[in-house]
């Protein structure tokens, strides 16, 4: 009988090479995951702040933004205990800590913030400073 095929040793050798190549690919994908987490968080947070500012102006009401860092979410509501406007969770590897301003602030009916200053945001091993400017509620992010 002349059966042609691969031996168990040859099959295991090829399979081990495949696993090594696959694991190298997974190691290279981890930085991409952190990059997308960072992009998504900052984009979403800035959009939500802009929405809150527009809501305050259009409804002529005070909007309060609260960041609950230890539970990884933030919410936006009218006044101190008014109607909930928006509530959103953010990834567990994103840590928001207060800088020169507390983790809450208000947006007045004309769109201005009652505080200005910074938050520190850590995503993975990267550290960022989110700066809220005095006046019209503009915000920007810079890497530390």
C-alpha cells in the first residue's frame, strides 16, 4: 500500500509555525486597539460636550456635566437634579482624574462654562491633558 500524506511530526511542525506567526500578529494589534480606544473616547467626549453646550443654548437652561471616574461613566443633565440629557460609559482602561478643575462643571444658558482648567486622562500607558478654556467652552487635548 502506497499512501501519501504527512507524518504527525511534520503536521505539528507546520502547526507550531502557524501559531507563532498568529501570536506575533496579535501582539502587533494591541497598540492599534489602544489607539482606537483613545480616538473613540476623545471624539465621543468632545461631541457630547458640544451637544451639551448646544442644548444649554437652545433650551436656555443650565446644564451640568458630571464625570464619575471610578465607575467609568459620565452624565449630562439639566441643572443639578433636572432631566437627564445624556449618559455614557467609557472603556475601563480610560482613567479620568481632576487637574485644576473638579470632575463636574456647568454650562450656562449662553454656552459658557463655570470652571476652566484641566483634566488628566490616562489611556493604557499614554497620558493626556484635556484643557477647558475660559469663555466659550472650547476644549482641546494634548499628550503629556
